[in-house]
C-alpha cells in the first residue's frame, strides 16, 4: 500500500528544517496576500450577482 502523504504522518524535528521553514513562510506570505484579495473580490462579486439574480426573479 502506497501512502499518499507520508511526510504529514511522520514529522521529524530537525534544526535545519526550522531555518528553511522561516524563509518559506516569508515566501508564502508574499504569495498569499494577492490570493486573499483576489478571492475576496471574487466572493463579493458572486454574492452581489446572486442578490441581483434573486431580486430580478422574485422581486
């Protein structure tokens, strides 16, 4: 049986991983801010479109 996510099950604590994780977190934060803003705009516009559709069908 092949386990799809073996790294999630068996995490080894290593001093070298902590220093590399810090640089990855900074990189992830830079990429995640535009994604959060883009997701908020998409969700807000979809809510407005849903309200407009409900108003035109039943209002």
